[in-house]
C-alpha cells in the first residue's frame, strides 16, 4: 500500500514537472522569436540630444552664454522631452482610446477626447466625431462607454490620494490601474477556474493540464499589459459560468446561495457589454437559469442583468446623446449619421479620419474563404496559434457521447455559442474582416477561453491514461505558450505565424 501511494505521488510530481517545462520552453521560444534590437528609450534620448546640440549652436552664434544660455537650454530640453517623447505606457490606438475617455471624464468632466488626444503620444485612430448637445463637432472614443466610465472611479480616487494624473504621471497611473483592472481579476479567474476544474475534472493530470493552459497558454495573459475589453469579458464569463454551474447542479434550490444568482446576472451581462456577440451567451444562460429557478432568477439574476443593461445604455446616451453605440452610426447614405468619416482641425492642419482610407490589414480581406482559413488555421488561426483548443474540440466530441448527462448539455451549449459567434465574425462585411487589426491573435474570440478550457477537460482526462497522447498534448501546450509569449512587450503586433 505504501509503495503504491509513493508511485502515485511520483507520477503526479512528474506530471507537474512536465507541464512546467513545457510552459517554460514555449515562453523561451516565443521571446527568442521576438528579439529585436530597436530601443525606443535610446532613440528618444538620441533625438533629444541631437536637437539640443543644434540649439546650443544657435545660442553660441547669438553670443548667448552663461546663466541665460543654461536657462534657455534647460527650457528647450523640457520642451523637447515633451514634443519628441516616444515612450508611453499605452501601446496602441486601441487601448489609448479607452484611456483617453477615462482621462477626459476625470480631468475635463466630459466624454469628448479632443483636448486629451491633442497631447503628444495620446492620439488614436479609434475615435469618432459627432455634434455635442450644443451643436459643436467633438471627437469621442469609438469604444463602448460602460468600462471606461467604471474605470474613471478608481482613477479619480487614485488622483485624489496621490496627486498623479494620466497627463503628468502616465506610467504610475497606468501601471497601478492595470494591476487593479487586469491582474487582480485574472487571479479571480484562475481561482474560479480551479474550483470548476475540481468540480468537473476526473484526473489529476487533466486538471493540471487545464490550469497550465489557462495560466500561460492563452492570449488572456498576453493582453494583461494593456487596457482591453477581451480580458475583462473572459473574466466576466468565468464568474458567471462558475455561479451558473453551482445553480444548475445543486439539487435543492434552497441550498444555492443567493449571491450566485446575482453574480451570474451581473457578470454575464457585463460580458455582453464588453463583447457584443456575448449577447448569445447571456441569452442562453438567462433561459437556463429562468427555467431552472424562475423565482430566484426574477428576484436576483434579472436585476443584475438589468443593472448592467441600464449602465451600458445610460453611459452611451450620456456620451453620445444616442441609445445606439458608435459602430451603429456608419451610414453610407446619410453623412450626418456616419461618425467614422470626418475631418477636424488641429492648429493649422486639417486631419482626416483614418477610416477614410484605412491601410494594411484594416482594408479587410476580400475573400471570405481566405478569411475563414486564416481565422481558423492560418496566420491568425484560433487552432494554429493556440492548438490546445484542438483538445477542446476533442472534449466536446467526448461529451457528446454522454447523451443526457450534464456534461452533454454543457458541451452542447459551448459548441452552439462557439459556432454562432464564429459565424458572426466570418460573415462580417469587408471593412470588418481585418482579423482584429494589428494584434497577436484573433482577439474577438478570446472571451471564449474559460468555456473552451472547461470543454477541454474530458479530452485531458482521457489523455491522462495514455503516455503517447500526453506528449502530443504537451507539444500543443508548448506551441500555445509560444504564441502567447511571442509579443514580448506589446500584444498589438502581428502573430508570429504572420511575422516569420
């Protein structure tokens, strides 16, 4: 008996070792592939030094020396550090668009971002223009308004406590906010996923594999360095999924704590507020919970949903004087209802919207067949970049064989939602077939990560008993970790399959 227990412990240890080694190998490979000698810090210093040298020569020619020359040189250095600044903690027009709204709300008391984006390093292509309530054309972020409105709260508090602002201390504020907004929610995500894996998993190796894939094998951790909706939506899905599983698998309704109904409603609706196609997830979950517990759903689940719905539409109206979000204002026949086609003045320059003539990948893929290929198994492929999702497919197929079981219905729901949302993106018009723009993966499906990780469990449990298949799974994990770690410092780059 003692020897058998020792063998089991040894096998478990080696399973953990192999998972950790696979993740380490994937990370190292990804960072090696991303090595680049470009250093913006040195480049910025070099440009400032060059300009200061020229300015010093001008002072010499004008016979300006001594304290006056030193004072002018210091003033010019300060001006150049602001004007030529290349370093910034906001890595793309996508996240800058959200940060600009947060800053505008707290620093200027408005959703309009004109004043914010006039600062060097703050401009963004993800903006729209329409008239405000006074009839003046103003610029606004094109992103949904609920998330930046909520984030304005902690930014306001941080500003009051420290005196930091996004204008004067962008790194301090940005990094602090990212810890609060991304890192802490991801810890909740991992904790709830571990509880779910413990509830549904059938083997030690399978459970460990799923958690290893979750922590370093998906793009959610890649995007933890930027403010984005995809990570937040995935966390919301995980919270609602965990609570929904508790609700639907507890035999006696009265034994289910009320908080699970509240969390399920709030989180599912918040996922949809951040990812429009997650409306399908919200609808399916609502039907299931209303059918299972109509009274409690009406008293606790639906109020949570309605609270988020009110917040989403209310903040949108407060920002745009319209119940419809900016992307619904792209009329091809009414110029006043096309917020993406505009010009505006900045000093003596007239600037046209980027969306007049989008460049590169933003022009869209003309062929839907080619687009589908690259979305699935090509350079932005869900399965080519993150091949651990092949195990999710296998898990769904295995669950389908358990007809009538809870696993069967869970798998059916995940498969149905995946097909609906993937079809939604594949059938988009030309302008929207851009793979999510300049990004390291097909980001519009990232919020499915918790669902696909749970779907993976049956396959991982089956693989746990077969040594050869375990090695295959580890190779898939290495490649997934490689893709997730390839964007060493910035997730807003092309995938490694596109770049190499």
